[in-house]
């Protein structure tokens, strides 16, 4: 009977990042605790932009103004993505392990985009930060990490920021 090697030579870890300190802490925790020096690691930084707003019709003058507003909002969104990914990549740059970093930017409802992306790329692990919302806020807003933990097939690590514990 042949022994089965349970340790993989390649590991794909998805880290959901956003503007929060919690997500950057989760990334930092992941780099220090989940990345192995003995494997080839692919770290996928996943940022989810909110779904586009539904726009109503305007007269010609309102439409011209509206186009400028939409353009400004799209530029702000792109700048925000670049800022968050830049911060995340800077954290990864400080790590000395064998790591390949990939960027994925999705758009839509965060919980759906995260779950779909994890399944699509066949991730080995999903890492997320926890905002530490209380019962009422979580009941009103829902918990993205809770939804993902229940719906993805790979292990999910939810990292709490030590100041939030």
C-alpha cells in the first residue's frame, strides 16, 4: 500500500482585503502564520467594489452633470482599489517567503463575489478580517465572513484584530 502525501507542494490562499485595518491585519497574520517556506505559495489579494448604483433618467442638462459625477465616482473607485492593493502589496513585499502575489478585483455584493472567486480559482484557504460588529449591527448589515464560512468549500480563517477582542 502506498502512502499518501497530505502536504501539497503548492498552496493558493485568498485574502479578502478592503480599506479597513482589520483586513490588513488579517493579511499580515496570514503572511506570518499560513505561508510556508517549504511550498510555493500563491497569495490572491481579493478586493470587491460595491455594486454600481442604479441611475434614473435626467433631462439633457442634468444628464451632462450626471456624467461628470459618474466619471468622478469611477475615478475615486479606481484610486481606492489602487490604494488598498498598494498597501496590501507593500505588506507582502516585507515578507521573505516563497510567494507569488496576484490581484483580483471584483464588483458586486462582497459575500457573493468572495464565495464565487474562491470556488472559481479553487483556493486552498480563505482568510478574512473580522470587523467585530455586535449583534444588532451584524443583524442589520449581515456578516460577510459568516456567510463565506458557511458557503465556501475550503477552510476559512477569520482573523480578529487584537484591539477589537
